[in-house]
C-alpha cells in the first residue's frame, strides 16, 4: 500500500475519532452543570487548559465561558482541533483516497461534516448543546460501523484502526485529567455528593457508566476503581489499555512481525508502552500521582504516533547504488 494512502486512512479515522472525543470532552462539563446543585460554579477554564491550547484560546477569546469554549472547541475554523476543523480534514483525507475506501464511508463522513457545519450557524441553549454533542458521538459511531462493514480488513483498515485507537486512548487520558483539574481548586468537595456526581458525569461522557457499574461491586462510585477501569481494563473498548492492545495487534498485522517482538521503531514504542501498562497497578499510579501519570502517558502516546509516522508515512531519501548518480537524489514513501 502506498504510504500516501495509508497516511490518509490513518488520519481520516484519527480526525473522526478526535471530533467525537472533543464532543465527549465538552460533554463532561455540560453534564456537570446539568447535574450539579444550583449555585455551583461552572468551571470552563479546566477544559481549555487540558487541551494544551489555552494560550491560543485566551489570545482570541479572553474569558472562558460556556459560549466561548463551545465556539472554540466545536466551530472555530482557525483552531485545527475544533470539531469542525477535524471533520473538514477528515473529509479531505477521505476525498483523496476515494478509490480505496467504500462509497458508504465517503457518504458518511461527508454527511457528518455537513451536519456540524450547519450546526455552527445556529444558536443553542445548554440542553440543545448536549443534544448536538450526542449527535456528534453517534455520527462517529456510524462512520466506524460503516467502515468495519464495508471496507476490506487489510492494511488500510488496520492503519485506520491504529489511528482511531491511539486517538481514543489519548482522549480518555485527557477526560480523566479534566476531573483532576476540576477538583484541584475545590478539594473540600472530595468524597461529597458533588464529587460523586462529577465522577458519574465523567463515566457517562466516556459511555462507561453502565459497564463500570457491572464491573464494580460497590454501591458508591469509587474514584480509584473508576481510574483503574478507564486506564487498565483490558476488555472495555474505551479504556487506555484496551486501545493500546488492539492498536498493537493491528500494527503487527501490517508488518507481519510476531506478537511480542519488534522490527521497527513504531512497533518498539507501542509494544513497550503496552507492556508497561500490563504490569502496572492502580496503587502504583495513584502513588506517583494521577495527573503526573496521565501527563507522561500522553507524552509516550504522542511519541508512538511520531514513530509510526517516521516508519510508514514519511518520505525517506534513497541512497543511489552507483556513486556517479549521487547528485540524482531519489525519494520514496515507505
């Protein structure tokens, strides 16, 4: 498969997943506002800080309010990680590989983009925003389902899986980090009913509430178990460990390298990270600090993405065999 095609399918899936997860990201705070007692402060600054793009936001919008944060994260065309920008790029990647993907995939991503574009032109209240973000999540699920049902599960499909799963793992880590930042200025709420509402809202935003209840034997929400479920569970499809296991399997399907071994920097970086999580316990994570652990985890996942790009997508120079041809440098995509 041409690296250009693999790159486009990888980023098509990564951008669709990013759009969905940005919706989940904002939905954490929307759920907290709807569920919290009257008079509880609405915190929008933590959402901006956990994106890592707070400097850009404050330069352009100044104050973090519901309207400015939703506009920035959902509809700002000049912000490359907004939902609208992600879907615009997903659509362009899909357009460039229409000869490889199914027509149903193209139609689905095109409709997804047009739906968000239309929503950007409409004003909405709090409950309507919640409905919009639910639509975004459902549209992403439809795209993933259409891809699984209509595209051959070969190299291209596996590159798409890797993109989707790495993006999902990163955003699950960021959603957990939102909770950390929301609690940070109000430690007195730890263990209270409000604290439990916040953990429930977080689980719901990750579509994890029902599965967590089946996983946990305790009546009350246990923060340690929530963190363990979303980080280390090997069966829940939005847990970080599950995503890395499945991404590692897809990478080995592409390279043909036996599981547990590696041949290129991408396989080594992903396999090493996945193996580290295999032997971690939630107690060790809490001991080193949840925020510190998640921050380092996001750094390592970014490094995995860089190694995969360098191995499969980047243009590398070919050294000519004949020294007399050294001036005629040729390149190819790996």
